C-alpha cells in the first residue's frame, strides 16, 4: 500500500511503512530540501518513532546537518520551523492506532507541505540515489521545547485560577502539563505517562468514547473544564464544567463578533452556515485536510478556521493547528466576554456519523445514484471535495473518502425528515 498520502506520509509500521522505505524517504528529503543546510526532526512517543528517527537521520546526514529536537508535538515542530527557519520532519501518525506511524513534512515557514510538494518528494523517492559516506552533523536541542512553552505562557499570561482536567492520552502532550501549571492553574491530570501503546484509550478526542474519562473526572472533581489531546497535539477535545462535550461547531460560536471571518471545513453541520449567514458573518467552505484549509484561510484572510475533527487554525498563530493554543484562546475569549460554555449551545438537531470500509464498494457513487433524480442539490465544491455533499428538504448528507484510512465517512443530518431510515436501507444493500 502506498505510504504517500494526500497530505502526509503514513502507514502501518513494518508492513506498509518499512525501514527500507523510511531510509529512501530520508534520502528523498535530502534532495528535495537541497537549498537548506539543516533539517530538524521531532518525534512522538509511538514505540517505533525512535527507530524511524534513527533511520531518517542516517539518510539525511548524507546530505544535510540535522537538529534532533527530541520528543515533541506537531504544533511545536511548526513553531520551531518558523523560529529556526528550517524544514522540520514530524514523526507521528497523529490520532491513528498504535500500529501506525508516519511523517509530517513542515517547511521553513512552519507550514505542512501541500500535496504537489509531497508528490514531488514521492517522485524523487521512486528514483532516489544513495549517497555514500556521512557528510552532515547531528545536533541535539531538546531544550527548544521550552521556547515554544515560553511563547504560549507569554501570550496567555492572564489565563489563571482555573481547575483544569488534562488528558494527554499517554501522548507527547504529557510534557506540556506545566504550561497550565506555570500560568497559575490547578491541573488534574490522567493518562499522563508517556506510552506509545496508548493503553488508556486511542489518542483521538474526536470520538466520544475517548472523552468519557474526562467527562467523569470533570463531574467528580467539580472542575472548570477539561481537555483531551490526540497523539501529536493538533486535535483538541473540550469538556465543559457540567461534563458536556463541546463540539467544534460550538467552539466557533465563542468567537462570533467584531466582524470576524471564518472558514468552515465541509463536515461541520450545515446549520452552522445558516446561523452565520443569518447573523451577517462572512465564511468560506473548504474540503477536509490541513494544506487545503491553510491555503484557503490565507487567501481569504479568515480569523479562525475549524474542522469537525477538532482542528482549530487562528490567523494570529500562523494558521497552525495547535491544540494548546486553541484551548487557551477559547478560555481567553470566554473570559473577555464574561460568558461561559453554556452560551455556546446550538439548537437541537440529529446528526449521525458512520464509517464504511472501502471494501464494501464505491459508497459515493451508490449514494449519488440513489439521489440523482430527487429534489436535492448535489455539491462537490467545484471539484475540490473528495466526495459529495447533498442538501434536501429537512436533511443533509455528506459522504467523503478518507485520505488517511481505507474508509468512507458518511454524515447524516436530520432536520425533521425520515432520511436516516433511507440511509439505513442503502447501507443494508452494500
């Protein structure tokens, strides 16, 4: 299976992503980044990340010097890329299960490479030349993480006095607990031991089952709020003081005002578009995926971009999907407005998300065929979308092909129709 995905490199370690492939990928990085002297490396805590680091460094030092920043998060890697003005490789498979690993490629401005650049690296990889000898040096800079922490503490120095639940999911985010503590907050942490097997739950706060421990902790301890992180610190889950999970579309509601412009990832509920349109806010829609969201955010000068999976991109943070920055911005906004989480609720609606394995057939075509002669609109964002978005009377259906897993993601929103029954009928025939 191809490990070069649309916006990163990823696969099952030892099966899809092998030592030989990693070495050749490292050589390809050396050719692609030929105009720089240094390449940085950051890794998460997956059990094979250290081995991948060693192989990459072996390959890259045949052409470049390397700065090994040690264990860290993707937002930290992006920040260090900007500060050191060097490309940085982030070894991680983010929210995926423990058997996966991969590499996110960040340029010297702190942005992850767009698909066309990853394609160029893949083309180099296919015909890569081996370089004999060892030309470059390796510098270890494990203190660099403190520069990133200082940046957060300086910007949010007034976020203090809260009782906070903190669940890093046994991931790299365990090393950032002190950011909240140093600001003057009381932190109640769970699952804070670094463990690449992720024994407590999968490192994916987008799934409710991975949020349940925090829901319970907030209720038992009477906390002001709780946060849950993914495997590399770019996804955020939030639990309010009542133990209710705050959805990404509710997160956005906190930032309405002052003529701000927003970007909505296509998977967010359709009702959010209606609310923004009703209240006079400008917004743009983007397909899923960080490179597409960042590019469109910059082009349209949006204040905040939101993904349904818990990624948040702020213009005042270089559109970096940074979970620590996102929660600190949220608390600052709520505090400055004198409101709290109960002000973020939307009106009730039914929303169901279903995962379908690709082996079941082409779900996009099946659903498109089913609705083709119905009174609906079928949109693909002018060819941008990796799927279709169907809007009918009282319902909305979005079906997308995942770019990181062999699955389709189906979202059904019901605003008073019986569409859920029809979808179940279609799925039963797969």
